[in-house]
C-alpha cells in the first residue's frame, strides 16, 4: 500500500505544474536575477592597494621616521603602492594623468596633495593624520618627561584574528532568504496533498475518503511524498546556486542540506495545516500561503537587506516566531561561526514549529466528517 500511495502522490506532484513553478522554476529564476544584480558588490566593497606618490627630496630622505612608517604600509599586503618622484612638478603630472591618487610633500610637516575626494584619498589622509598625531605625542613626551622614552619597551597590544574561516559577504543574506522562501513554498506541496484528501474539494478526495485504507496512513504517505518532491526541488536550487552561480555556502555543506530538509518540513507542515480547514476554498488557501510567506521572507531580509537584524533588535519576539528568519539565521550561523549553538537553536525552533503543525493537522483531519459524499 505504501508503494502505491507514495508513488501515485509522487507522480501527481510532478504533474502539478503550478506547485513546481513556485517551488522550483521561480526560485531558480530569482536566484539568477540576484546573481546578475549583486555580482561584484562584495569585490567593489574591498579596498585594493592603490598608487600613492611621495616627492623624493632631501626632506624625505632625512625624515627617517616618516620614511620607515610609509614604507611599512607599502609592501605587497599593504595599503599603498609607493611611487617616488624626483620633483613636485613630476608628481603633479602623474596626479593629473591618473597614475597616482595623490602625493605627499614631506617638508617640515608632511602634506597630502589630491585633486578629488574618494575612499583612497581618505585612506591616505587618515594614515597621514595618524602619523602626525603619533609624532606630536612622542614630541610632547620628550619635552615633558624624556626619561619615559628611555624605559619604553615596544609591545604588541593587539592581535589580528578572524571571526570566521569564510570571507565576509554583503549579499549572502539575500540568497539565504531565497532558500527560506523556497522552503516555505513547500506549503503548496503540503497543501495539495491535503486538498486531495478532502471530499468536499475534489472528486479524487471523495474517492479517497471512502477507500478502505486507513486515513492516517494515507495522510502520512501523501505528506512524505510531498516532502520528497519539495526537498528534491530545494537540492536542485542549492546545487544550481553553488555549482552554476558559484555562491559559496561555506564548508558545512552537510548542515546546509540539513537546514534545507528542516525547512522543507516546515513548508509542508504549514501548507498541510492551512489546507485542512474545510471552509476555505483552494484559491483562498493559496492566497493565504503566499501572503504569509511573503511577509515572513520580507522580515527575513529578502527584499530589504538588514531588516532582519533591525527586527531582531527592536522586536525580538517577532524575529523568534518568524520561521523564515530562523532559517536565514541558521544558514548565517553555519557560514560565519565555528560553533554550533546558534545553529542548533534555530534548527530546534523550526523543527518544533513543524512538529506542532503536523500534530494539529493530524488532529483536525481525523475530526473531519461528511454528511454525504
């Protein structure tokens, strides 16, 4: 009986073009559009090493402190590509031709010369201001307490560490929200499975209602088939994003797949619970599914980047009961954190929501009775 009911429901789900459009075709198209729109944003936000000129005159050669400081930040991994010019006139020509972003005249006080504002010019000015501030501090100490410099021992008070093994990204959250939306679109598969069990909504539901098969088995097999189809759609989407679009989901791909599976369970259970209400027509149920899903994924950051963090800060209870936000946060925790506490908490919450909705669906389905079929 399992093979018969499960297999027929699989075939029925594949033939249901409406559900496949929402759970597979639409997410694939949206992922492609996201890639086209957002490609290059992360690279554009990175500061690359840029050319900075210095007038190589006697003042520059004699100022050992400044020469050492600027050379220390001009190596291959530094901020600047240091270019020496023999005269101010030569530096001006290079600046006008766009060969450098600015140049420094050492003199009595190092001065930055630029012709436009920009992030690279700001970085150069910040470096120069920081150097002058430290120089003034040291000169002040020498004048007020020169003995302090004799006892000064160079020490390192900071250590550069990385909070994550993965590079930061400003666009991943949109793809996480897209996966969460696709997971909640499993409601179409779960809803269809329940609709085909209701005698008042379809002829197929009437025939299945009077069949000798135990009702709980039919419900379980149908929902299991819906879960299999929807989870397969999510795996196709994940593979497309990872291997075709090149979206990096980090090293924890096994847990990413687990999150997708739990998300599929959530979507199936949500659609099943909503569709078990006999008084609503099929069109009304689909409209509610779309409305609830869109609100959830909007608050999870699909349309406006960062809104999920604003909601979590200002209305935390709304963030915790939003299943799409929990799925997005689970993906986020896998990518950026080396521990699993935050990920596990999100998975437990989403799994708990799914189980509660499955139980409510089973209770409401068993209570349904028909005066005539």
